C-alpha cells in the first residue's frame, strides 16, 4: 500500500469538493444551480453518509468522502489529480 503525503492528500480533498459541487450543479434545476457554493454545498447532499448492505457498512455514493476515497485510489494508480473527472471516479468503483 502506498502512503500519501499531506500535500497530495490536501489536493485530493480540494478536488473531491470540486467534483461533488460540479455534480450537484448538474443535477439540480438551472434556477437553483446558482445557489450552490463551496460554503453551502453540503446542505444539498444527503445526510446519510453510509448505507448497510449484506451486514456491512458502506460509504454512500456521491458524497465528499466517496469522491476523496476514489480520487486517492486513482492517484495510487498514477493519475494526476488535476486530470481526474467525475467519470474517472464513477468508473474506478466498477
């Protein structure tokens, strides 16, 4: 297992928030899209961070933690943080 230094981890955190905000803007109606900012985007996300399936606790999809986890997986595979998109994250989980 590879370990990540603090700078890489911070970049992953920032990128995760950017990707979730972009995703939120794409799924809400256009008249509400301008209301989503970096400060209030968490109000638009579901409150449940986990779900239980087959007696196991899993991270819910399309949360900051889910995005961060998958970004770190991609970084360990050699992806550059700035080039990671939502499609990359969605495909990494399959």
